[in-house]
């Protein structure tokens, strides 16, 4: 990890500013989020599973998620938070997972307090882990990352599972005491009222640590409002994926209906934009065959072993 990256990941939850984590599902979307000036990345199970053509139901394994996280890590230097659902297994799996993710230079893992088998929070039928049992998972994760810069985030699903505010606050206090560096409070209400009530009640306990929200259903709440109600940051978990789905479907409809891509061309990124985005212009020895032809031109002939099939025929 470069010194710059290390300090930026530490700054992620230092309370200095509102943190916007963009949900990404591959290296390309991570590059776009970085280029657009966002503070961090969220590699969420929903988008990652969907990108693999799968539902968000705990189907990707711990090492499959890590492989994707590594790709994102290599594409972007932004702080990267990885959604690890409930931790992929028992306490030993949580411990191994945290060690492996820390070694892969991941900035934070976010564990949620739903019982396996899990479903996406916008589906129904959730069962919460017992608060003390989940606090134990956080304690194991927290101990396993000791000496590394990886942060542990505890995600509270009380409102998703139909439990009340006092359940959410009781869990928050336990998880923080167990070593959580930040909390995520999830809600699928249409306004931010549940999240606001949680932040206010938790602050009354004396807690001053970072709290993040996921404003998917309460998307009308802008960052000023989210900051005002007590959030330190927001996770825009799935909007990038949904934008991609819409854009791809629209293009395919146009191609199918009109027989060419002509009506859609103006809405497409140019080839050179994509080249630039992924660093094609920075390749060492770009156009290597052109360079070789120049060398051949200087010497008068190409070595026979390097002649192309066409050149051989032209002889
Ligand atoms: C994800 O992005 O995978 C999440 C957030 O866990 S949500 O889909 O809102 O549950
Ligand atoms: Mg998830």
C-alpha cells in the first residue's frame, strides 16, 4: 500500500467530511467512480452477484468475492469497502477472511447481522443473528485485523428485519464495544426518518463514531439532509449497476428494432474515451508492430523468423 492510499483509507471515517461510497462491480466502474471524484468504493454483494448473473443470496464464496475485490483494488486507489455479508461462515472463517482481505490491501469489510441463508435486504423473510453472537463475530474480526489498516464495519439490519429502534440501538452499542470502527444502519423506508431516529438515539448513549446509511429507497434525501440527521457518509450501493442495466437494455432494444446501432451512437461512450479510461494511451510500446516495421525499414528487411504470413507470400 502506498503512503497516500494508507492515509486516505484512514481518513475515510475520521469524521472530517461526509463520505460518499459508490457501489461498483468491476474495475471499470471503479475507475469511473474515481474519475468522478467520489471518496470511496463499495463492492456490494448485490451488484457483484448481478454482474455474475446471480441473485444476491450468499452464492459467491469468500474467495470469489476476494478475487473481485483484488481486481477493483488494482484498478483504483480509492478506499475500498467490501460487503462480506455475514462473514461467509463461522468465527474461524471470519478470522481467516479478515486476514486474507487485509493482506489484499482492502480498506474495510462490512459484516451484517443477518442469519444465513441471507437474502438481499430488499427481499423479505430475514432473521437477525442474536446481538451477542454477532458482537462476537465483530470482536473476532476486530482482533484478526490488529496490526493492519483494515477497518471493520458492523451493519445493523434491525429495521430491515422488522425489529424496532431499541433493538437497533442495543446492537449498535454492543457492536461498537466489540471493536466496530464504523456502523451501517440499513432501512428501506421511503424517507430517512428511521435512520434519523437511530442516529439521534445512538448519540444519546454517548456514541460519537461514524454511522453510514444506504439511501436507496430514501433517495430523495440529499447529502445535506443525511449529514444533518447524523450520518457520516452514504453508500450508493446499486445505482451504478442499475444505470448499466438500463443503458445496455436501451442499446439492445435500438439495435434489435432498427437493425443498426446508428440511432444509439450519440449515447455511447466513444472508443477513445474507453481507451483513455483504462490507460491504453499509457501502454509501454503502444503499436509494437508499427515500431518493428520502422526498424525493418531502417535495415531494409525483416528477419525471416519475424515475417508475417502475408509478407512471406509477398516474397
Ligand atoms: C449490497 O449492495 O449488496 C448491499 C446493500 O448489501 S443492499 O442491496 O441495499 O442490501
Ligand atoms: Mg449486500
